[in-house]
C-alpha cells in the first residue's frame, strides 16, 4: 500500500474515532441534564369540594320518613334472608353442588344490598 494512502487512512480513522468520542460524550452529557419539556397547563378553575351533586334536591320530612321506613324494612328482609341462607348452606358439605335455590337466594341478597346502598345515599 502506498505510504501517502496509508497516512491518509490513518488520519481519517483517528479523526473518525475522535469525532465519535466527542459525539458520544456529548450525548452522554445531554442525558444527564434534566429535560425541559412541556408542562401541563394550569386548570381553568380551581378545584372545589362538592358534597352532593348539583342537580339533587332536598327531600321533605315526609319523604325522609318514607325512605327511612323502606330502609328499615329492606334491612330486616336482608337479615332474615341472610339467616335463612346461612342455615341452609350450613348443613351442606362444601364438596356438594349448591342448589338453584341457594343461588337465587344469594342473588336476591345482592339485590337487597344494592337497594340498601341506594336508599342510604342522600
């Protein structure tokens, strides 16, 4: 190989190595800096506490009494149904398949629970 060509290639490889080292150092340095990206905008309105929905209305005393009576009767029904289900399932082996009656009773307990939840909300 010609000595001038060899010198040219040697200088080229040295320059290429130096350029890659400088660019690698620059990218490493750029990764250490914290990013200064976009920040989310401030909210248009400050958050405020809402205790009840704005479209709800106040109940009259008669409606409150009716709701309380319905809540008590539903709670009594839930307790009696749960006790009956407990007695029925208590006598069964866990390895046996439960009857359809047990399944329907558990489903009715869920419905009563949901009803109580809606009645207890203001």
